[in-house]
């Protein structure tokens, strides 16, 4: 019988107890007096307790009813708070946001987005798993991270356990990244011929960024003789900042930590097409906080520009 007692019956009971009048309580609840009377009688039958003493002139709560009222009030209050909380979570105002992302994205693209989101959503707990790119997948598959943020070549084969929500699609040139003292910084852009005489910093083929560069160079049938390979984008940027060579990277790459040292020049005649996407377990719905974070990320990418 306990499972048969619903929130509408408890609300009817507490309203009648507060107003001590079927007329006033029925009006407040938007129902007829007969419907209210029926609900109260049904509740009493389920509880097997008399909740009100009734006369032709008044309604008075019984001692057992008074005791039950305290429990009913707590239940109604908790239910109201639960409804408010779940709606706030669905709206992205509360909850937990657990993100996995590779080192360059964690260190450059995400910090301003996280800061802005946190300032406007102070009741959302944010957890960032900044990891190597191959480790990002394990955080998602294990459920530690609700989603990962990835740069995906347009033709990348989907992972069988993941779904993807595209945040933004870009078509940008390759970028030559060099020390600001390099002679090529006097040009608005550079050509592949300009770069043939330089030491070229390339990424080993272990990331989406490396695949994008490889594809773009293959489309132009370009190869370089003097190559220095590294595994991480930030390593390539650091070496370029030391004037040891010129890094060839996708056009979305930048470093907030070396803006006064590095110069970015588009490589004429090249292009890379990619998505920035949220990746998450297939069949799982993203939380309200995650959906709102995607909007902030999209807005940041729409407003950002690669500075030469």
C-alpha cells in the first residue's frame, strides 16, 4: 500500500491540513471539493489512519494526521528540491563536467573556455583529465570522463564504442611556425618551396594533427630532406621557439605560452579539413553541463583567429 501513495495525495493532504477548509484547499489545488474529499479518503484508507475530524462547519487534523504531516512536508520539500536539481542539471547549471583531452588542447585551447564556463556555472564541478592523446580514449571507455575533446580528420574511421558530436568544422591551411626572428616572417605567407631549404619539424604519425599534416603534404606531393621528428605538438612549438627549425602544423594549432616568440605563417596552396568534436560512449546521452560546454567551445572557436 505504501507504494500506492503518490505526491498528489500528499500535496492534497498537506494543503487541507494548512487551510483547514475543503473550499479553500480545493481552490488552491485547482480541483473540486468532491475530488479533494475523495483523495483524502483514499489516503486514509491506504494508511488505515484517520487524518481529519470532519464536521459540517470545520475540518480539524487528528494527532496522527499532525504526526504524518511532518513526514509528508519533508517528502514534498525533498521532491521539490529534487525536481529543481534535476532541471538545473539538465539546463547545465549544476552537475559534474569530466573532460579528457590531449596535452596541446588541454594547455592551449581549453583553459579560456573552462575559465569562462566556470565563471558562469559556479555550481558545476569541472574535472579535466589532461593526458596523452592515446590515454584520452581509456578515460572515456572507463567512464571516468563523460567525454573527450578531439580533433578529427574528416575521413577518420569511427571508433565502434564511441559517438561523436561535431562542435565545429574547419578548412584551414597548414601553418609554418617559426621564431619571430626568422627571415620568412617578413612574408605574409610562405610557400612549400620557401620551406625546402629549412629544417622542418614534423610530428610522428601518432595523432590526428600528424595525420592532417601528412595528408595535406601528400596532396601537394611534397617531401622534405631535413626533418626533425617529435611526438607532441608542444614539443614542436618549443623547438621552433628555440629557432632550431620550422614546425609544420595544422592551422588550428597555436600556443598561448609563446605568443611573443613564435610567428605563424600560412603555407600557400595547402589545406586541412577537420572536425573539433566531443567523443563519448555510444548510446549515452550527454549531460546538460556537457551540452552547454560544447556551445562555449564552439563560440570560442568561431571567434578565434590564428594570429600571424
